[in-house]
């Protein structure tokens, strides 16, 4: 969809589709809930609705765990709006209505989403409707036409069917069709036993596409823009990594380097892209993804935009992110290491863990002999050990037949190195190279040369990151008329802000984290000083709400000053405080100011739970039923709430007058 242009300051609301609730939805939000939300937005003066990804994630409740980069989630289908439902004969309609009624009774008023239960029940309803109409030739013809116009549906439906036949196993463990050649797909689709199930999945996608496009058009009719979300990474077990394998690296996984919160880094377990292979096809797969999103959205969020500049790449055989490296990135040959003052024996000393026998025996005691037999090999003539060729990474260590304590200690020794050896006998410094136990044995000149080389490689890598980021974001910007908005949080390389600004891609500013980090005291940046080409978001799905942050953090004073207020900030985040803070945040210099819906509900009494933790959508790094189960106030309640409507109208009218004044 065409974005109308940044000719004025815009204000929006962020809400997951799953969190929407109306009397018509079944236990979880649906695409058909977006138009009434847009009607409310138009009434109060909001310009934009931002949603989270809506792709099929299977049994994973996180919208960032997609099984497909293209397929929509069957949970978001409004079954009572299906033409097949409307055409059901009375006897069949009675059965379907009974199933719908049971689902609505069990989950319609539930305070949180019971993801697996709703998925089970709703899938059963969808299948019941389809089975009653499966022989309808007009419907079958429409499905065939949809599949012919959207080739990804053939791969998606085949993946879903074979995965079910393989008891839900990841495609890497399938006993057949692990390699989906055109011939293999033809065999799957020509198998009469499979055709009904294949057609079912294609039918669901056809109806989801129709409903999301209809919802998007209805949102636009209200004068409201719809903003989507494109996760950069795809699950290792997904139709895309199965059917488009050459676009992904099978040897590397994405993650994050060590930091203050994780001494061994993060391994997200998600494959990285082979950008060279994608480039050979002129980025066709990514462009098709963008065009698919363009069917629904006027703007979109680029998740983890840093991944387009560079990604922390971890060997697939490792569990942690400690031995990763940035890709693309500058590497050192042996000759360059020699010029830095490191002889060949020193390179091996730093790139391969060397475990002294006395250290081994002291730490593993009676298990030391078993460890040698299982994982190590002795350097001839020395009481010194290396890891054997059977240990390819931390995963191999974790499967050894010894105690967990011994496995953990061996894994720690495996990570004990200052250099990582890559392909073609090239090397990069480990992120925490100075922590290597043998680094301290180098001479002063050797350490100085190593440190200087590490700095040089970092500077050279910055140039590679900028070149790749600009190249990739340029084709993304130019593929559609949507407005690209980047999620550029974290440790941002110096090249990123300038590249985003030059390309017209909006960056993200979260006021609690937007600071001048290199200045004394790390002061907050006043939201009024944010660049125009940014999105100001007081909170997002991975953070606490403003109310939650206010009550849990003792750093309110600096923020209070940054939004132009004096005196002591109130201890409580009641509606009066929320209105004052919101009014100040609406003075941001950002072109877009997008509030989580929870932050807007806090403007009045009795629309938010007593415990702000219950408002949070997700807490990264945790697993539990609380994540991704948030449900907002019913839209019927929202639309009838006069006080909230008047408060928002006043705040947004003030923003327009202030921001549009000459």
C-alpha cells in the first residue's frame, strides 16, 4: 500500500492482533477486529495502528517464531464471516454453531489467551466448516486460482501436511521429503490421499488473505494507517528453510555477543541468511516477502535492523554465543597475524584450547580419565591436552557420558581461546579475547600487536557493515511504497544512524533508553530533540509499560527532567501522572509517536489491571504462560468510554496545534 508521505506528525497505537477482544472474536483477536479499532482511533484522533507479526507460528505463541515468512496464522480467521459458514445447511450450521459457542463460552471472557487450547478448538471449527464444503467446485476452483497466483502456498501446504505425517518433527528429522525438489513437491501434490489436506491449508490461507485485505481496506476507509512487522529471522524448522534452503546458512546461527547480562552471549538458534546467494537471485525471496506485506500495510517495522548490517554468527555446533563473530566482518590471515607479532605456534596456542593435565585432574578428579577418553587427546610428550576431532562444538560436549558438572567445565575450557578459526584458514579475535587463560602468557609486544589488530579489524568491519546495510535497505525501501521503520536498539555501530537517515528509514527511540551514553551521567535525550525521521515509542512489546517502568525503576528523575518537567516526579503513575507524561511525550520531534494501548488505557481509572506486570506482552529471556497472552480491554468498552475518548482527543488536538504551528 502507498504511504501518503511524512507531511505531518502522526500518532499511533501499538497492539498485537492476538490481544484484541470483541464480542465476535473467539478467544483471541482476529483480523476482523481491526476495523472497529480503527473506528475508535479515528474518533479519538489517532492516525495509525501498529501490529506485531501475524505469520503462522504453529504451536509457538511468540509471533516472532514463524513457520513461514508468508503464511498467515489460522488463529486470526473470523470463522463466522467465511462464505462457507454462511452457506452451511441448517443441520451442519447447528453442529458448527455448537462448536463456536463452546469455544466462546470457554475463552471469550478469559482475562488472558490460552494459546494451545484456543488453537486446538479454533482449528477444529475451521476444519469442520471446510469438511462440510470440501466438494464445492466453486470453492475448489478459487483455491486452485489462489495457489497459482501465490506459489509459496504449494510449499507451505506441503510442509504442513508432511510435518503432520511426521508427528510434528522438524523437517531435519523427516524420513522422507527432506529435500523438496520440484519433483518431490509434484509427488506430494499429485497424491490423491494428500490432496484434501493440502487444499484445506491452501483454503485457510486464501480466506485469511481475503479477511486481512478487507480489514486493511476498512482501516484505510477510517483514515487510519496500518503498520505491520517483518521479523528479520526465520525459524530453523520452517517452510522457508526447508523449501528455500540455499538462501540460509546451514553452518551458522544468529545470536548476540557476550555483554554485562550474559557472559557467554546469546544463541537464538535461528539460521542466518546467505546474502550472496540471495543477491544472485536479485533478492527475489525478500522482495516477494515485502510485496506480500504490501498487500496489507502502509508502513512496516523492520525487526532487528542491525541484522541487515551485520549479524553475530555462531557455529551451528555451539550452544552459547561466546565463539561467534560478526558477519560480514574483516578477518585475519596467518600472514597478517604474523605481521602483528604472532608466530604460527602462538596462533595455535590462542586458537585451540590447551588444558594442562594438573588443571584437568584438579577440576575433574575421578572423571579426568573418562574426559580424556571421551573428548580429549594428549599432546605427545607433554601433560597437556587438546580437544579431539570428535568434539566439533559445545553440543558434542553436552552429550558426553559424564556428569553435568564435568560437561559444564569442559565446555568452559572449550570456550577458552582468544582466536576463532574460520573458513580458508582465517581468524577473528574472540569477543572477550583478553579473558583467554593463555592470553596473559603473551609478551607485552604480542599483546600490543594482538590488541592493535583487533582494533583494525573492527574499523574495517564497520565499512563492510555499512556497505551491506545500505545495499540491503536500499532494495527494501525501493521494492514497495510502504514506509520502512527500523528497530535499531542495542549496541548500534556508528554507521547505522547515518545510513538510516540517508535512506529515509525511520529509527526507533524508546525514551527510557534514549540517552547520551558517552556523556557524564548518561543523560536522557529530550524527546523534543529526537530527529524527525524516527519513531518515538514510550514502551513496546518487549518492555514493561510506562506504568510498570515507573513503579519498578528508580531512574525517573532524569527522564522527568528530559520531558521538560521540574520538581520531584510523583511516586505513583496514576491517571494524572499518565496524562502529564503523555502530554510531554507528544511533543517529541519524531515523525511518529506510537503508544502501546496499555499506556493509553492508563490515562483513566479502572481500565488497567492492578498489577502492571499483567499488562506486559513479553519478557525477553523468559518462558511462561504470561508471555504473549495479554488481552486488552474489549473494544466495545473502549468505544463506549467517554472519558478516555475526551482525554485522548484533548491531548491529540494539543499535539496537532503545537506540532503544526509555524
